[in-house]
C-alpha cells in the first residue's frame, strides 16, 4: 500500500529526515518510536503533505501514485488520514458541519453526490457509540474549548467516519488518561481491517499494549535505525533508546 | 523553503486581487441629470424637481449653509484624496417615471438590471415575502407590496413620496436623530438628498414581512445621497434590510447617506445592511466612498439592533449608533467588515446610555486581506443618570496575509458607578495550521477559508434575517475568494 523510498526532507535548510525507507502492506499496523526530535512528527507531516516541509529527495508511493505529486487535500481524497498531535481549533464551525464538509469534499473528488443527510446522521450516531461520545457533541465547535483528551477522541472520531485506507496516529496517546486511552485504542482496533493500514507514532510503549503493532521501527536522527516485531517495543521500554542510538550514531558519524 | 511559502502567499494575494466585482455593470437608461457642482441654486433645483413644500426647501438651505462652513473630518484612520465637491452631480434620475402598481411597465433595461442584481421583484415578493424599495442613482424606482402593508396602516414608500403624502410625519421626525449640523456628511446629505426610503409602523403593529431597500449608483460621476427615516411607533416591531451595489468606474463615487431610526416606547427595530458598493480595482483605483451617518433613538423599553455586513466600498466611514434615551432600552450592534486589496474601513458604533438600566451589546468582526486596512472605532458613553446600565463589547480582527492592517479604537466613558462595562478584543491570523488541518481532511484551501471565516462571523451572521444570511455568506465568499495560497 505504502512504500517510502529514501525520503529526505527538512525545514529551512535543516534536514530532518535523512533517508527513510518503509514499506507498509494492507492489514498491517506499524509503530514508529523514537526519542524526542528524531523526526517522527516530521515524517507524519511529510506523508500528509504539510507545505512548510521541503522534500529534498525520495518518493512516497501510495497504491501506485507518488503522494509527493499531490496536494494535501488530494492525498486525503485518496484515503490518507493524519490524526494530529495537536488538533487545531476552528471556532464557530460545528463538528457535524466540519465532518459533513470533509465527507462531501471527498465524495466530490470521487465524482459522487453529497451524502444524504439521513445516511450521514446514521453514520455519525454509529461512530459516536463506538467511541463512547456523548450527545450534544456534534453541535460543539471544532476542538474549541475541548480538553486534550476530547481533541484526540475527536481525531479518532473523524477517522472512524472517513474510513481512510492509511491512518497515521501522531502521538495520539499524549494527553490521554488511561480510560480515554482505552476508549481511543479500542476504537482504533475496531476500525482495523484487511483493507486498511495504520502507522502509530508514539514515544511510549504504553499505547502499544492496546494497539498491538505488527512491526516496530525505531527512528533516530532522521533514519530508521532498527526494525522488529512488537517485542522490540517492550525491549525499548526496558532498556531505553540509548543502546541503539549510540550504535547508530557511531555508524553514521 | 521560505521562498516557497512566500510564493504561495503571493499566489494567494494575486488570486484575491483578481477576483472580479460581480455587480460592476452599468445600465443604459436615459436619465434626467443636472450639471455638476453644488450651490444654493442646485439645492433649489433639486427641491423644485421634487416639487417639495417650502419647509423642506428651508430645511435643505439651512443644511447647505451649515455645510459650507464645515470642514471634512480627518480623524478617521483612512487616507484618500478628498472628493472635489464641485465635480459631483447631485441629481440624476432615470427618465422613466415609475408606475408603482404595475412593475411590468418598467423600462426593460431597468428590469434587466434588477435581474442581474438578483432582484426579480415579483419573484422575490412571492418567495421571500419581502417588500422592496429600489433606489437607483437618486430616486426610488419601485416599491412593492405597498397595498398589503397599507391595510395594516404601515407606510413604506420613497422619502420623496412621504414628503408629499405624509408631510406631518416627515416634518416631525426628519433631522431629530441626526441633525443636519451633526457632521460634514450629514449636512451635505440634508442639503442635497434626493431620495431614500420612509417607513412608519403604527402603534402595536408587528410588520408581517421584511422591508428591504436596494440602493444602486448607475450614472457616472453622480453622488448618491439617500435618506432613510424609519419610525416604529409604540409597541411596534419591524425588520428592515438594505443592500447596495454600484458599477465599476475608475473615478471614486461618493455615497453619503443618513439613516434615522426612531423606536418609541416598547418598539423594536432590527436594521440590517449588506453593503457591497464597488470596492475599486486591484490597484486601488476607483470604488465608492461610503461616508454614512446612521443613528437610532430608543425610548422606554425599546430596542434597536443594527446588523451590518460590509464588504464593499473603497473607503468606509460608518458608525451606526444608538441613543438609549428611555429607561430599560436596548441597543445592539453586530458587524462584519471585510477589507481586501486597497480597501479601507473605519467603522464601529456609538452606544449612548442616558436612561436607567439600559443595555448595549457590540460584536464587531473585522477581516482584513490584501493590502487593506480595517479599523474598529467605538464609543460607549454611560451618562450619570444611566444607573445600572450595562455594556458588553467584543471586537475581533482576523488577518489574512502579512500586508494588511487592523486597528481597534474603543472609547469608554462612564459617569456613574453602578454600571458595568465589559470589553474583549482579539486579533488572529488564519493560520497555516488551520488550513493544513482542513486540507488534511480533504477540504481545499478556498473552501477552508470560507469555512473558517464563516465560523468566525457566525455570531453576526446569525443575526441576519434568514433570507439574507445565505446571501451574506456568499458575499463573504466572493470577497475573499482565493485569499490564501
């Protein structure tokens, strides 16, 4: 589904990603871990197409198309979804209005008519239940006055509605208490299928107890320095990052 | 990378500035126009053409004499080349004498124009249940629904007709809220106003439909000086809307209107404006100078609510105000002011609290794009006797791009210590982060801006009558088309 090939990117003359290679197949969950400043969020932003990052080389093949040729909204239309580390507030726009616009823009790109109101409402209700979201939520304004946990849940709610092919969860666990974490993780797990794939970016292993990955990659200084199965996450939790990063630093210096 | 970002912003600015003004057509209608310039004779000619009674001519002449002694104000935070008042045509009327009862008899050219403006009078009557008065250049050309309103005793007609048919009412109230000498532009208007709308709602009557006026400047080199007088008698209610457009012309056209509202005891007036005068082109050439005095007076328990969506004009100078004279009266001001390209706006309100327990609310939302400059200027004055009065003000500014400006000038004067005033102000920029968030959800940048701007203006747009809220939203969209990268 996704094949990242020697991706190099940075911001303002500062190269952050120094040659990322990553392949993800449908049905898989990949975790990307790494210390602060290793480039995890940059990778997420570059896949989603954030303009402030300059791509200096490489490609991101997504089902036969190079995402780098597409605008952020076109990537979204193709089924790429980013759950933001810091979801943005849009005052005055209700959650339902925002999601409706989002769905219908995607349908428009696919040559479909807007979703009938009844169908939309049914879908919203169904996903609210999935994520234990209370009534009244749809008429609140997008992330405006939301707690940290509510914002993250709102991200997963949108993901549930939009049913993307590739979901990137950028530090979705940060700011969540244990109950909220369970609900969010539970939601993500229910959305997993043989037709989609997920990248979980996290600092801590905690989230991976709930969303169990097929592969774990360690990102350090703009490169994936180690890949393994889910047991790698536990090893990192026990031993920290130093034992691999030091080794890698020697290699690349 | 910075270059790249710059490039996208430039692209955005370019797009904004190339968005065309949709209403910039002129219509070939034969008109009766007097020579340029202003003098006592011109005032007399205007009055004579309108066959006015002596008291009206006297009123005009007095205003003219006051005006020649006055200086054009310079305190607003706008800069423009002052109009040459001797180079303006003060009276221009479409030659066709309108037949009020049968709109089918209208000049076909004029009808075509109304269609272009999106005002199919008959259709609009049926669909929206809105009574419309249309003022082109200087005179009122069509008033619809006159009879139906007449059954309730409601008078809705051009001010010229009112001077002829209801002289007592006009004489009693004209100039009582905005005296001719109030300011330079009100004096000018009082001397030369050629038409406008008049409305009287009798005691206890709730006007069953929206009353609406469309103003249009058509003739080149003309100024438009319309006069609106709206009287809501005790316990009555009315909702009134005005819309404005003008053709695209290279020279600046002057528009100096005066609007007076009178809300007697327990009356309720809602006055909404969608102002879309020609804003000038992308280089700042042309456009309408919109120098307007709007003021209402509230007697006991009365309420006046001003709502304005201001997207047009090269320069706007406008402060719809409320004098809260009666105890327990309420004044409201809801405003969205958009400036783009080289537009400048200095707009806000005055809330003058005189009665006890009076309340006022001000919600002003400014949006600046391009190289424009938007200013909020507001005065809240609470007199000594206005005990237990309250004011809440919220002034927000939204900036798009880095070449525009926005300023807030709030003046607050409180003369007693039982009153309460709250003032909130914010300035924000449509962030790259907000746009990217929308983009990531599949929403393109143009639509994202519309979404964000609509959200930002929601508190004000919600105040507009249903039929016009949609129109205002579309107008915002057009005004800001292509505003960011």
